C-alpha cells in the first residue's frame, strides 16, 4: 500500500504537488492520470525517495522508501527508462543491480525471460530500442520480487504485443495481491488495465475512484432512440436536465435519462420505439471533461470529441 499525506513539492515559485492525499491499495491496479506537468512524475519520485517532499509524507507499507532495509525487495519502479544508458549488456546491468541487493543470479535469468529480453540480454544497452529499454526497465523493477510496483508510462514505445504483455503482467501482479501503481497518457490502455484511477491536475487530486464511477460521474452517458413518432417522444421526454437531440428523422439522442426511464415514458405515452442503445462514454471523454480546466499546456488545434461507441467504455 502506498500512502501520500499532505504531500507537497515546491520548486522555487512552482508548486508541482500541492498537498495531495491518496492511498494506493494492494491487490488492484491503480492508474495515475493527469495532463502534462500535472505532477505525476514528481509524486512518483517522492514515493521512491528520489525527490524530498517540501512537506507531507509518502510511505510504502507504512514506511518512507529510504527507510526500508531492502528497498528493491519492497518496491520496484520504472521511472525513466532512458535513464539506463550503459555500455554494459542488459544481463550485466541486472546482475550488478542484483549483486548490490543480495538478489540471486537465478532471479536475473527469470526476469530476463519474463520480460522477453532473452535474445538481446548479452547486447549492450546503449544500442537498445525504446521498447527494449522499456522492457529492461520493467525487468529491473521486478528484480527484487517487490510487493509494490510503480511504473511511469510503462507502455511508452512498446509495440502492440508489448502493450498487451504489460497489461497482462500488471493484472497478474495485482492478482497476487501486490500494489500496482502506473501512469499512462494512453486512455484506451488505461481503460482496459486499471481498476481504480487517481487523477491529478495542477498538483491537486481531482478524482480518486473506480474507473466506472469516473466515467459515470461525468454525466455524459447518452442513449440512442429510434421511433416512428419522434415529435411525440421528444415532448414526452422533455424535462429539467434532459436534452433530446434530433439526429435524423426517426433518430433521437437523449442525455439526462437512462434507457429504462426512456422506455417507461414511451410506454406510458403509447409511443413505439424500435431501438434503444446506451452510448457509453470512453474513459478518454470522461478524462477530457474532468481535466478541461486543469490543462496547463493547451494545444492550439482542438480536435473534435472522440466518437461515442455503442456499448463501449
Ligand atoms: N526539477 C524541477 N525543477 C523545477 N520544476 C520542476 C522540476 N520537476 C518538475 N517541475 C515542474 O513541476 C510540474 C510537475 O511536473 P511533473 O514532471 O511531475 O509532471 P507530470 O504530470 O509527470 O507531467 P508529464 O505528463 O508531462 O510527464 C511541472 O510544471 C514541471 O515543470
């Protein structure tokens, strides 16, 4: 379990992390999201003892990282895959890390195999592609067989097979009761990987909830309704907080009522409907809604909202 209590980091006149409180529970995958510059890396670095908090605390299983007797066995982290730029081979790099932490050589072989690096293990790390470097970073994070795993942008640079591998690995680690905390800007990936989300914006926590609650909480859910009496149905559904948009002649899109309420109103008004499809918002849409006022670096070209997929999430 990771706990942040009033965790704050100030750089000069910039407050990167502004007194955040959250708990990352064991046995599930917690995603850490936020716009560029929101404070994710700074928070993760403080948890790992790489940055000293200006005030507040970050603990792992109740103890600050640097007070653990054998930190690598307690917490494994991938924070900056590019940080490993060495003339050593992947195998020797891991072996050196293992040696300084009393980790047996057998474990080095295990993590190399686990991360798909067997073919390149004897090659120099500085020739590695971004994806190979990422796999090596994950191998290093797993070396001490830690109870807590922190991965900052783990799928960055990975090919589709690698992305699925990270997802499967994270789920497996969480199913073993470990604490898994990961950040990613890839919403579609986060949606299928994480159980719980913590969203940070301008150094403050703006959401801390299960993914489905975050999506539902944005109130963006719409329902597509087809009827041969659209005018009558539009009148029947009118009410406070309800929006009915006419898409095509017999097609309406309704916000503010769930499908059951729409069906009930139609039945009571004796209007036949021949399609009723919930349009779930994507995590990306919910996230954009949640963080729209928190984005520090706005792009000048604003893309249209992502299309809503029937039955998607
Ligand atoms: N060493 C530093 N000195 C000064 N300011 C810093 C330092 N590290 C981070 N910052 C600032 O703190 C804020 C938070 O940065 P941080 O890297 O934690 O954000 P992030 O959420 O990880 O962003 P990204 O998604 O772009 O990686 C940013 O405004 C950043 O410029």
